[in-house]
């Protein structure tokens, strides 16, 4: 199993550009989440999904969209990048809400 | 709103010492609590998961305890080694929504040879 994979590893954007961060898992997990990690602010939940076709907002959803058309994939879309979205983004998955979360290696995003 | 606090923010110990990391949370109606390790520039690795009905979990030199009523968890590391140097994070899943996790800011541990 590859586990949770994320692409790209690093990305530089200009303000106003859009992009999609990819996340995939091959463990047949129902739950998937996106977090951002900023110095001094820990990990904050952006969006999460409890199954294909079901998504919900986390703590900091503004400026981000998600969809979950398959169990395996959970892409995160930045609609119009802003410097405040400079961060490290992590995707995570778990079989159910009560089981261990597995994290991907992260995507470092720099918005100029 | 659930808030998770980890104290201390940083800890430096000599090799071989036993140590305790603390995690406290404000809402005791939790689903579970998970401890993670994060190495610099890397993702999070799960260490231990404690369900709300459990009191503790053990894995090798690690032991995590949970006291829901007081809103506390501790991670005990026995006989620390330089390879244990990392940031340790705890995450709490809310009791009413198993999809949402709230993380603490972490404790950065340095174990000196």
C-alpha cells in the first residue's frame, strides 16, 4: 500500500491564481480530511469528508473547495490564491471516525 | 468549541530519562484522542489512539493515558533516546462529530546524547 499520497510536494503561486492539491489513499478509507499547518497555530481542519459524495466544512474553510467523487481521491481547490494561504497542507484518512488517522507527506504552498 | 493545549511547548532532556508530555482539552465529550509524532519537514506519524472508553494504550516505550473527566491525556516515554527527538502532537475527535479533529500546537522534544 502506498498509504496517503499528496501532489505536488511544493508549489509557488501568484496571488489570484487557482490550483488543485491532490490527495489519494489506497486503503479504502471512508474518512478523509484536509489540514493546514502554520507556525504557532498548529494544524487546523479545512474540510473533511465521511464518504464519497459527502463533504463538510472544518475550522478554516474560506477560500477552499473540495469534492469527493470517489473513495480514493479528495482534491483541495484554491479558488483565488492569497498570501494568507501560504502554508503546509496535509491530507489524512481513516477507516472510520473512530480509527487511526494516517497522514500524507504534505504540500508546501507559497503564494507571492 | 474544543480547545487543545499542550504543555510544555518545548522540552530538552538527557538520553535515558523518562518523560511525560501533557495534553489538555476543554470539552470532555470526545470520541477519541490520538498522539502523533512529526519530524521536521515531514508528515505526522500516528503513535497511539485511545478511544473515549479506554484509560490507556501502550506501544513499546510509549504509554498514553486518558482521563476524560478532567480533560487530560499524558504521553509517557520511557528511557528516551536521541531518535525520539521530534514534535509530539495530540488530536481530539469531538464526541458529536467523528469527522472533526482538533489539534494541540505540539511539544518539541530534544533528547541529548
